[in-house]
């Protein structure tokens, strides 16, 4: 069995992790975007070419674009969405001209990936990302004071949240608020409390059915362009894969994946298989999902989370946590082997290790992108590489 293509996310020249260090980690592909363009406008050919040249000068390849932002008007279905979809198509065509064919994007309303803590101490002294469901409820109910929030929680959850509010105090809740809404790397917008409330209000009255309809419209518009340009679109699931702030979440389950793939029946309309996102829901059988959706999985984020009984979770070691990572990797390698036998040119699935722990010297660094330190992801890539080589050793005929 042949290994997947090993990639690393890089936030461009301003990333605290130099691209030369990524090459030292053994990755051959870069996952990046033009992170300075977040207003929904088209990416210029010359800017794409400049970024690609920097990557290639380091001996690497721009393998995956993550992400071209999807403007809020597209998600809410407002009349101005046509202009932004047009610019999105222009960007897709430009990437096709540049020879970059795998395009990861997401359709999460308002919030991108969401955590309440960025430096949660692990028993080893490493620091992890964590989502604390009680902290989140305390913020939503008693600090943000979102209208109608009480309906989303049980009496026991509200009681626990009220106790947590008293425990955390004003300073503790201010820290949680900063993590939740002030903006994480490569997110489209950052908020203060009032602007966040206004952003949530854009979705007042919109159901999950409505937002799925807007996604289906978007896919029907852009998939033909992707086909013409030789691109593979791959949507990232919700992170976490359950509702937050009363917002519709429509890419969280196997049923969601079936529905969005059916919205545009084309090999160009595919999935980013993020084990951490899908893994936040116990009912998601990840190896089974790979076997079902394998032909349309165009990219993989491999990370692990440990689910907790109250709905909380933290980022675990890549081979630890609640997901059987070797079983997922095996299913992905089997899909690659099937593609090879079928004669598909795009047989190799790019992967990147995601959301590594803060380890060793990285802990003391003054500047770090949460979840995207070097050493934690290097460890994750090494572990995943070991799993792939181990599987190949026992499954490949002598």
C-alpha cells in the first residue's frame, strides 16, 4: 500500500513556523491560502503565482488551498450573494490556471473552529486546545445573553453554567470570551460582544434546512466551474460537529455528508475528512464513513479528540483520544489502493496533521498560532507516517 501525501498547513510568510522547518518535518506538500484576502473578492493571478513561487523555492508543492472564504451573503442567501459567487468562481479559475487542484472550504456560520481554551494543561505538561461545554454555556447564557439561549440547554446545564460563572468570575469569563469571538488564525472576522450579536442576528429565522438550501445553491453554481478547471472541492465539516450559539450546523454527520454530495452529483464535489471534527460526535463511525464516502474524499485532516461525558472535548495525541486513528488510516489507504486499481490520476489523498499540542520549546514562544505549533504537528505527522508504513509492511505482498 502506498502512503498518503504528507502535507503541513502554513499561514504564509507571516507564519511563526518558517517554511524551511516544514521541509525539515518531512512533509512535501503545503496547505495554505492568500490569508490577507477575506472580503470575498477574487484572488489575483499574480498573488497566487507569488505564493506558489515561495513554496516551490523551499522545495515544496502547494498541494491544497485552505481556504477560499465563503462570504456570509452566500450562507444567508441574501441578494448580493450572486456577486460573491461570481468572484469565488473567478478565484477557482485562477487556481486552475496555476495548477492547484484541491480546494478545501467550509460553510460554518459566523464561527469557524471553536474552542474555549487554547492552553489546557495535559498530564505530561503539554498544552492542548479544549472545548469546555459548561464554560461555553456560561458565556452564552450569562455574558453574551443570547436571546432564546435558555431553550438550548437543560435545567441541569443552566444550573451548572451558573455555578461556573461564579467560579470563573469576570476575569475568567473575559478570557473565555476572547478565545470564542476575538478571532483565530485565518478566520474571516473578529468580533467584540456587540458585533458578534449583530453577526448572529444575520441568521435569525434561518433553519438548518434554509442554510442547506443555500449550500446546495452554491454547489450547483461552483461545481461546473470546478469541473472545467480540473479542481476537486472538499468541504470541511463543522468544528465542533454540533450547534453553537443557536446557529444551524449542516456538515456534522454522515447524513449531512450524503445530502451535500447529492446536491451536486460530481466527482468535483467532495469532502475534507476531518477526524477531529466528525470525531466530536460519538455516533459518527469514522472508518465506516471513509468506506462509504471514500471516492469523494479529496483531503484528510488527521487529529484526535477525547470526548467527555458533558459534551466537552480536548485535543488528544494523534494516536490517542476517542477515535481509532489506525482504523481510519487503514480505510483511507484501502481507498487509495482502490483508486489506483481503477486508474484514477488523483489516487493519492493529501493529509495534514492537525491541531498539535504545544510541546517542549514551543511552549515558551511568544508568538504561536493556536493548534499550529511546529513540534506538536511534527510529532503527529511522524506518528501518522509510522502508522502508514506499518500498515504497508503487513498488507503489501512481498
